[in-house]
């Protein structure tokens, strides 16, 4: 359970860092590969590269009632799985919520999330032959930006291992 925390100032200053999720690195306020029954709620996450990052564990978790402010690249990232974000409040920064597919297709379901004052409310980043999608309830709550990348999963892994050695 990750709840009732204040997390800030996770800003990557390395030259390899930036807003390009596939080719650059970001520092996360909260990052997790959840287990069934995990709860990420009632956190205040602000002034990070990425507020909350969930990956690799479809349908495992309850992500709800978080406040994410001014996370410079992404408020929430959902990578390689199916996750639901419920009643999160996201404001400021470049992208509110990004669904990202690298090693499997991804679905981010946003239920009554509130996204304000971001450059791009939601973004679907598809790569490597997989698809990313965002479903909002109520429907058409947010404008979705779709991007396709011609990068192979092995290239992503190579970049990750290179950065982790530094």
C-alpha cells in the first residue's frame, strides 16, 4: 500500500534525461510493478519528472484519489498492462496521463479523473508492434494524442541497460 505520502523533487539532471519516454530517462515520484491488491491512493505527488508510473502488472492495483501537480513530463504513466485510474487530480506539466506499449498492448482506463492545465491531457505511445489506448469514463472527457514509434523492444532494453551502468 502506497498512501498518504507527499513526494517531490525527483528531477533527473543527467544529459540522458528528458521528455522522450522511449529514448530518454525520467525520475519518478512513485514507480511500481504492483501485486494484486496493491493500493496507490491519497498521495500528493508534485515537481517530479513523472508523478506516478505503473508497469508490467495488468489489473493489479487501485490507483485513486491522488493529487499530481506540476510533474514536468508526465503526471501518470501506464506501461505494458491494463490499469484503472479513478478520481485522480492531475494538473500542470506536459502530459497528464500516458498509456505506453513496449512489450505488450496497454489499456489505461480513466474513471472520473480530472486533468487540467497540462500541455497534452492524455497520450498513447505505441511501440514495437503493440498498441496503447486510453479509455475515459465518461467518454470523451479528454483529447487523446496518438504517437507511433519505430523502435524495437531490444533497442529500448539496450538504452535502459546502458543508462543503468552509469
